[in-house]
C-alpha cells in the first residue's frame, strides 16, 4: 500500500551533447555609477545630525526621568508630614 512503484525498465539518462546554445551567454556591461563628493558629504552630515538628535532625545528623557523621581520623592515627603 505504501510501497513506491518503480518502472519496469528504467530508461538511461540521455547523453549530453554540446551545442551552440550551451555556451555562456554574453554579459552586458554593468551601468556606471558615479558618486559625487557632494552626495557623500550630504550623507555624512545627515548622519551626524540624526545622531545628535538621538543623543539629545536620550539626554532629555533621562533628565525628565530624574526630575520625576525627585518630584515624587518631595511630594511623598510632604504627604507624610
């Protein structure tokens, strides 16, 4: 029931003969890509600006967290009195 069925007489694989179509196709030349120094400078400046903004957001978040902890502790002390 689950056994595979094999053909009675297997046929041998065909002999491979080289034809003209078997040759490697001609490669097209890759398009020339030129990067100007202005583009490189723009990417570098953009990266520096984004990094500075990310650092500013991180410092601001840390400052707000510290201020919140200080205010919470001051308010807790005031409620205990």
